[in-house]
């Protein structure tokens, strides 16, 4: 039973991330991106809300969440803090990383500034290492056009292996295509296949070694390759997050988790 399964998923969302689903059927979507790329603008456009988003002060998380409906499906949109990376160098980065990794949103939208794509793609590649269901929105296309910047959207889509949607969120341009793409991913009509970075042989063999030693419980529930990469990078915060995740999960899934406990880390 995966974490997206309703029994554990709901409590994990509530206990760790303070996210309340209105119903079990609601599909959770994370909205990530660099600061100032139009996340709030898109969030407000989709949800009809009018709030300043990205308010995640440390451990007392007051997140922004809103819902929308499209073709009879209910979606819960979670706005993540604006970050340039999710390598957990700051509280914001850790919050964004933990939600994408442990909160298991069914889809993660990354909203990028089309006028400085190179910098924005860093975060996109990092998120693609954690999860497959990623959509890239190229926002501020009006600004890009004004500056004479042309983006080869289809080539980018092919190279990244995920849907890429040009957007002017301020005017709602591209939002319908986004909703349609979300729906097609949920229905399985679109299956993103993100490009995965291959590291040099030393790192790849370490990744294999670490993944083999990760407990089966973790391998089933989380992206073992990504966890191994973070451990190789010396990121001790991932251990803390995994412990927390196990603690919550243990209390909810005592029977399913069997003998496995956080003390195994
Ligand atoms: N020209 C243009 N401006 C936009 C577009 N989308 C958003 N903006 C503007 O860009 C600015 C930043 O938008 P926000 O939605 O606040 O960006 P954000 O990503 O939530 O920013 P942080 O929360 O600070 O990370 C605002 O002034 C928006 O009006 C767009 O498509 N075109
Ligand atoms: Mg914002």
C-alpha cells in the first residue's frame, strides 16, 4: 500500500504538512518554483483565492492551500515556498523538498520564469529526480517575447521528458492547457518520463550500494535513488526528515510496518 493510498496519506498530510483534504478523492498537486515566477498568480487564478502564498515559517507551517475542480475531479493545490533549489540549505528548501518527497503529491507543477530559464531549470531537474509526475509551466512568456527570447517549447519538452506549457499566468494564458494536462496525467493519457541525470561511475556504484542497504520499507515508500544521492551529498537533514516521516507513519501503520522502526536509521 503506497503513501498515496488514502488511509495513511490523509493523516500524513495533516500531521506533517497541515494539509486538509476535503475528501479522499481530492488529488493533491504541489506548486513549486523559484521566487517571483508567478506562483501566487497561478495559484490564485486556479483556486479563485486571493492570498499571498508561500508562508511557511519554520516548523509552525501555515501553508497556502486551495482547491479547484476540472472535469468532475477535485484538486487540492499546495503552494510551496519559492526556492532556487531543494537541497535543504534553508527552511524553505527543506519544506519544499519534504512535501515533494514525503507528502507524495500526485503531480508537481514547477513554474519557471521564461526570461531566465537556465537558472530556473536547476530546480526543475532536482524535482525530476524525486518524482516523475512533473509539469513545467514557462511563465512570463509575454516578458520573454518582449525581450526577443524564443523558447523551443517542444524541444524542451522532448529533452526533459515532461509536459512544458507556455504561460502568461497574469492573463490566464495557458491555464486551460495546464488543467487539461493535469487531467490527462491523472487519467494516464500522458505519462511523463523525466530525463534522469546519470552521474559518474563512482557515484552510480555508491548509489547502487546504498539503495541495496536501505530497508525495504523505505525502498517501497520513497525514491531510494534520490535518498541515496542526498546521503552521498552529506545531507544529514534527509535523515531527520526520514525519521520524522517514519515516526508519523509508524503510529498510523503499526500493523503494516511490522518490525521496521525509525531506530533502524
Ligand atoms: N508580465 C507578467 N507578469 C507576471 C506574470 N505572472 C505573474 N506576474 C507578475 O510577477 C510578479 C510576481 O508574481 P507572484 O505571483 O507574486 O510570484 P511568486 O512566484 O508567488 O513570488 P514569491 O511568492 O515572492 O516567490 C507579480 O507582480 C505578478 O503580477 C506574467 O505571466 N507576466
Ligand atoms: Mg507568492
